[in-house]
């Protein structure tokens, strides 16, 4: 806990520490934004792929006439 207090004090009073803190926040924001962007693209893409696979499997299933079983 004491180390965190020293780090916060360093970031508050030292100009280099302030720039380092701002840089770290900017890098963290970009990392989060790119992760969110990747997830936002990946989810619809996976849904489209799943739908294409489902339709292909649906076309491959042979048609079975169930009416013959009634007589």
C-alpha cells in the first residue's frame, strides 16, 4: 500500500510522472477501444458464419417422406 502512495505522489508532483501517467492512460484507452472494436466485429462475423454453416447442413439433409409412416 505504501508503494501505491509513493507512485501516486510521484504522478502528482513530477512533470515526467504526469506525462507517463497520461501516456499510460492513453495506451490503456486505445487497448480497450481496439479490444471492443475486435469484439464488435467478431460477434456478427461469427453469427454470419454460423448461419452459412447451418444453411449448408440444411441443404445436405435428405428429404424424408413421413407420410408413408401413416399408412
